[in-house]
């Protein structure tokens, strides 16, 4: 299994591009992936008063689950 490397300094749209299955996590947290998609994860967490550690954990879990499931298509 490939290592999932999502960091707080990554841009939201970059995370979604690399790990599309993270999109529902962003929606659940109310993070804007359209107009706000150019923000880093850390900035989005701060702007939305989110716990960055929880957000990062859920993103990593979603990406890992998708990785284990294999390529979408």
C-alpha cells in the first residue's frame, strides 16, 4: 500500500486531485473546495474554526481507504 502523504501546507484542490475520495470529508466539514480550493488545509481549518488534527486524520483515513479499494474507474 502506498503511503498517504497529506500535510497541512497542501492546497485543498491538490489534495482532492491526488485523493478524490477526500471530497466528502471536505463537504462534511463545510470546507469550500471551489472558491476556497486554493487555500492550504491549515488556513481552511483556521478560517472555519476546525480542529486541524481531526481534519487531517479524516482526510488520511479517506485517502487510505480509497488506496486499499484500488483505482476508481
